[in-house]
C-alpha cells in the first residue's frame, strides 16, 4: 500500500513561520518604540514641572503630533482604532484594503499615539500590523482565497503574540474572537506564526512574563463565593464600558470638529494628567504591576478607576491608532483591587489575597467585554506565568460573561465592526472562494437534512467536514452538531452569503 504525503498542513506551517518571524521583528520594534516613547514623555513632564515655561512648546508639540496622526488617519481611514475590527471584517470578506499604506501608517501613527501616554493599548495595532504583513506576504507569493485568509489570520496571531508574549492565547483569540471558526488550516498557520513571533519577541524583551505578578498563596475554596461577587461586578462594569465605547464616536461628532482632528481632544487632555500623575500614563502595563505590588487605599483606587475609565474611552473614541485590549486589562485589575480592598475592609477576605483578585479580575473583565472567556483565561495564565489560577480564572470569567450576556452586551470587537461596515449585497468578481460555517449544538441546522433549508442564491454546499473526514452532501444528508459546512461562492459574495446563512443557523437553545 503506497503512502500518500499530504503537504497541506506542512505548507501552512512554513508559511506561518515566515509571517511570524517577520511580524515578530516589526511588532517588537513597535513595542520597544512605544515603551521608550512613554519614558521620554514622562521625563518631559518632569522637566515641565520644574520649568513651567516649557509648557507652551510642549502644548505646541502635542498639537503638531495630533495633526500629523490625524492626517495619517484621514489619508488611510483603515488605521483608525485598534485594527481588530478591520482584521475581523477582512477575514469575513466585509472589507479589504491595501496592505502597505496601512502597515507603515499604523506603525508610525501607533507609536506617536500610544507612546505619547494616551490610554491606548499596543495589542490591537500589533494584531493589525501582523495581519497586514500576512496580507502582504500573500500578495507577494500570489496566495488567494483560503490561503490568503490563513496568512492574514496567522499574522494577526503573531502580532498579539509579540505584543504580549502569549502564543497560545493569541492563537485562540484569533479563532474565538476574530475568525469565529476553528478551521484546521487557520489554527495551524496561526499557531506556527504565534510561536515564531513569540521567539523573536523573547529575544528582544527576555523570558520574564509581561505581567509577572508575585503572590502569596493560592486562593482557598472558602473564598470562592467572592469570585462570584467579583464576576458580577466585572460584568456590570464591562457592559457599561461596552456601551460608552460604542457611543463615544457620536459624542465626538457633536464637537463639530473634522473627524480627523478628534485626536486633538485626548492629546490636550493628557497634558494635565501627565503633569499631575505621570505614573498613570500609558496603556496600563505599569499600572497593573504597580497596583499588584503595592495596592493603593480604596479611595485612591476609585479615583484611578474613574480617571482611566473615562480617559481610555475618550482616547479610543477619537479614532487614533490604538487599542483597548490593555486598557481593559488595567481597568479589570483596578476593579479587582477595589473589590478585594472592600472585602478586606468589611472583614470578608484576608488582605493576603488582594493580589490574587487583581489577577482574576483582568481575565473576568476581558471575558465580559470581549465575550471571549477561553482567550481571557489563557491570556492571563500566559501573561502572569503560572497555571495555579486556572480554576478561579474560569469562575470569574464565566460569571462576568454570563452577566454581560444577560444584560444584552455583544462582543465588543464584533460591535465595532458593525459600525464600520454594512452587509454587502451580492456581487460578482468571477473568482470562486470557499466559506466555512461551523454548526454549533442547538443551532437550526443540527439534526436536519440539507434539503430542509433554502440556501442563499450564488452559493453551493460542496462538502461537510466531520472530524478529520469530509462528507460529500446530497439532499438527504443529515447535518450534525460539530460539523463544518464548506460552501462555494463568488469571492466578492462571501460576506453576503455568510449573513444569509447566519439567519438560517440561529442557535435556539
């Protein structure tokens, strides 16, 4: 019997490795420049406090930087915000853009915005930088369709991996939150890219986890009731953060400024923050470590939370290139410290577990806002560098997720994407492409035959992936939970067909 070698997965791995190595270098330099920029800005505010006459030229410099970044956004609107919704839309076929203008403008614009001390994160831009590198590699190697999408997804995973040194969580984030599908080729490419990118980043920044937080002891079972209380608090404030973030662009519109000049607002508002509290500048990495090392008093924590909640939404709502990933984690850490300090004050928790709750809250807040609990659990596990918190992380994340879901909250990046795009009408490019639709337990497809549904025009169900094998469907074929439907359509038609099938594939239980 002859053995047949299938090189599909091997090809996905080597392409992913190449994209990951390139992304690792680009994002590591991006991350380094932001860190040095923040140190320079903090030094600058220190000089101004000793020489108030320097405030005037600093004010002029801030306006100049805001205008430069604004012109970049005006020229290339796809660099606005975190970039994660744009990547999600690209993978769904709802939008597309030229990779090179986005790559260099996001790189420079992100450094200027995030490195200036605004409450923006590096992770979203890092994901978009990686995705554009994957897109560029696909263009240069003439990859199209599913292969092109796998490279974009791989680059996105590599970008997050280099930003946070969390390759496993980065891969899962792309599958769970961005691509919404555990396609074998996608996860193979994404994991290879994330590992290669992480290797490069570790050579830049060392082996210490990004959020290495020492703690006294593991949480005892007697304190698990407090995990539920923390999860409820995080869910409520997560829902509030979602809504404020989504309405902020509308508030900016009332200023009657040209939209590309909205960045003037956070660039000017950050000046008094820098003068009074320079240690609070930036996306939040140092804030998390400082609070975990020496938690402030409860009143101080409340003040820091209000400041960071308001200014992070103001910063992101302006449309400047920068993310909300790290600001979300920092807000979660502060909420965790607030809850723990309050419980300590009323005698319901020993003070030695405050640090533990700071760690748990980061995962719970992100799980609620992003509606991605698996990513939240793994991300904090990798960033903190210990497996001892898995059970408490899962309890808090699940609780926060359920609370946000009960309140009607949607995944934040999906909601942001909806504001960027509208479902496309059927189009025709003349080039065929494939669409992969997962069948979840409880969906309308489960337990029904193919002929029971009126499939969208311009689409053809060509295969059903069931485990490691593919079934050629016919009218009597029974669709099962866990299947993946492989649908052929026109490349320009993918988004429209996807929306039509989503209407059929509603989860009923």
